[in-house]
C-alpha cells in the first residue's frame, strides 16, 4: 500500500506535498518523491528510504511551483530505489504520475508501448501509466487519462499532472482509496483524510471508476464515459491533532493509551438506556432474525477480533459461527448464502483480500456487514450494512485501539442480536450490559498503571533483552491461552513479531501436549493468559507442565489471585477482576505493552516496522 497526494492552489506545492506525505507515511515508507510544475517544466525529486531523506534534500534545494503530486511507497513491483520510487514520467518528461495499487496487465501493456517506441527506466508496473497518457494525449489531460484507465486491469489510485496544463491535477481510483480535500482557492487529492486535514475538513470520497479533475477554483468528477457526476463534500468530525503523537514517543503508545476513552465513547454512543443503537446500519431487523449462521472474515488483528467474536456470538446468540482469513475465504468454496450473515472486519476498509472476500460473499447471496474504522472506505461502502468502530485515526502499523474497538462492536452486536432474537433471557442480556459498562474505567486504570515509563512490563522487557543476548539471540515467545482468550494469544504473538521481529506463536493451551511442549526448555518465554475463568485449572496444569521442563513464564492473572503464585512463575502481570466474557478487552492491554516495550528495548521503528504497511491494499 502506498500514499499519494496531489495539490493545486496558491501555496508552495512542495510544502503541502511533503506535509501530506508525512501524514501518509504509515501507508508505506521505503521510498518517496514529489513532482511539481515550475513554469514550463516539471521538477521532480525522488529518493529511496524514509521520507525524511527526501525532506532533507529538498530543504537545501527546494522546488518552486504551486501544482504537484507526491508519493510514499511500499514496494510491490521493483525493489525500493531512487528509480523505482514515484512519481514516474513519460518519454517527454511533461507528464508525472503517482499511483497506489497494482496494474495486473502491466507487462502486456509495457510490451506494446515499447514496440511503439516508448522508453522505460524503472521495474515498476506504475510506469506504464504516464506512457499511456502520453500516447492518448491530444491536448486534454482528463480525456487522455480516461483513455489510459480503460486499458488498465487491477487496482489504482492515481494523481497526474501535465506541464502544458498547469491549471489542474487529474485523479482516478479503482479498488484503492482516493479522497478530495476541498479548500478555498485550492484543492487536494490524497489516499487518506489525514493528508489534507491541515488545510480543510471538507472531503469528497471517490468511488471506483470515477475520474476527478481539481483546479484552484473547483472539482469536477466524471465516469469513464465522460458523464458528469455530482459529488457533495462531507465534513470530517475529527481534527488533525488526533492523527499526531501529542507528546507520546510513538503513535502505538498513544493509541494503546487511548483505548479506555475510545471504549467509553463507543458505549456512550451506542448503548443508550441499555439498548444497542447502530444508527448507520442498513440491515433490517427481520434479516437479523432470519440468519441461520454467521461467517466472520478478516486479516491479521481484525481476524483475531473475529475469532473472539465467535465465542460471544455462539454463547449468547446461539447460531453457528465460523471465522476465516480473507485470503482463504475468497479462494475456497465458502458455504455462504442468503441465510448467512457475513461479517467483514477491517480497520482500514481497504484490505484487498477482505474486499475480495466481501464481493465473493455478495456474489453468493449473503448479507454482508462491514465493521470498519475508516469512514467511506471501500469495504464500508460496498457492504450491505456497516458499523463504524469510531476509534479515530490509527496511525501505527501495529493495530491496537482498532482491535479493542472491533471487540467492543462484537460485544454490542452480541447484545443486540441476543435481545432481538431472544436467544437468552432478558435478565441475562441486562447483566451483560452492566458488566460491559465497567470495562472502560478498568481499562483506563490498567493502562495508567502500566504506562509509566518504568512499570513492570517495561522491566520484564529489559529482562528479556538481557536474556536474549545471553542466549546469543536465540530466544523467542510462545503465547498460550484457552477459550475466549485464545485469540488474544494469537494477537499478542502478532504484536510482538510485527514490531520486534522476534519469533512468536500463539497457541490454544490445550494443544500443548500435541506438539508445542517439545519446544519447552529454558528457552521460549511463555506468556500464559491465566485469568480466572472456567478453564483456569486447566491453565494451571499447563503452567506446571511448562515449569517442570524449565520454561520461563510471564503469567497474566486476575488481581488478587494468590493460588497461581504457588507455581513458581517468573513474571506476573495482574489485570482487574471482570466477567470472563469481557476479559479479552483487558488481557490484550499488557500483551500490547509487552510487545511495545520489547521493541523499544531493541530500538526498532515501532510505528513503521520493516516490510509492513498499515493496510495491505494489494494481494
Ligand atoms: C495488525 O497489527 C497488522 N497491522 C495487520 O495484521 C492488520 O490487522 C491487517 O493487515 C488487517 O488490516 P485491516 O484491519 O485494515 O483490514
């Protein structure tokens, strides 16, 4: 996934483009570049590496001009280097293009263009776009871009400038996000809202196969046949400070810290007098009464949220529920039909596999419900109904507050469906609501306790680092849990590996004897989620089995539990007492912080870990 931006107005384009790219860097950060129309030429600079390399170079040799495009890259075709960085130019150097997505038929188009005499310099799929625009250009950039788009197969969000038409920027999208920032005497194109919020809060969300032309004066949108489309800007409710670190060392720590307040806001908005309200949801109550099964489809952290949702939906709504990773669901022959509620969970709402899974489910007649965080995202718009998590912008690649917000929506959906379908007695539903309302304050207390710089989780991370180097970099982590906290074991492992690059695996503790126990000597650090629950005694047995083989244990326990301390556990982290059903919301906090502090001990780029991007909009 990459970040693109376009600007036209009175400001110095370089300044606007670079500031926008810093807001988009979470989308990809292996190289970056800008191209600006300066009088009768296009000036371009692009550099491999983090955006700051480009910023530093431009600070000494700025590019003049008020119209331009910019790009921050997560490489798909072509290694990260200066040549493969965007923008890309046509043969004449008059056309510059930035692109997010994958052009699946680029090789065939490239061969034809080379046969027609076009010269290519990069290994990227993107470079065919400026050459196609050059081929079709007869004095009208919008028309030339439209003709080029008709030949493309795959996904794209693009912004294009031509030095002979310095009064406009042309953009278009298909399966990659593109929004318009509507300003006064200036307009913006960008992959995501944070890139324009320093200048405007009026945003237009573009749909697939819409071509947009922005000038200083205005915005025009057409379809591929050239028919005008009327689009109204919508106001953004949050401001740019929510997409800044606000004094935190990393976005990830800020977003971990926000979770209690995010949860409080979700309950205030959606739990009104004990009744659940999903005002944006367009699926009718009769449909919810009719469903015979639920499929939950997602990737990564969102998949773990779905796994947790399965436990609560089956226990309280009493209908079969299964969970699939999107990339498996879309290539299986999934048994979904009109009696299946298919829930697609996606923070970004742009994950390619999840979008494809959504379309597959719709093709099979299933009613689809998106649980998304980004307003107006593709999955949100294409689902039959959407429930927004309203977690605010999540900038760190490692998802934290979006995860607990997704869990919160699953709890609310469980309460909503249990009441609607009368699957459990009303008093039991009311008891759920009462217990759920305790969680935000407990979460804030927990975060406060473990947020100070030298808390025990940070100390455990220092211990691990010492041990890791003593073992000549050979140590790693195993996460074990049972029942509704098993998905949290997977999530804790994912958090650790994606930001500390240390091997980690989440496993249902009951599976220990079926293989993983062979791993146990004094090496893996084993995180055991052993809070009070119906499987607590079983977890104690697992802990004893691990200790008997010299394993090192970090146990997450219910505060006040003294019984567990008789098991010679190495490190203990307590969480407040809460009904087992809601414990995942609290258990995940120390798991997130453990990953954060370990990665910080190792000095890695926590917000922008290597090889990853915030949303995987390519397969
Ligand atoms: C989570 O920390 C990862 N960044 C990743 O697994 C992520 O959850 C996954 O790519 C799904 O993203 P989505 O929720 O935007 O679809």
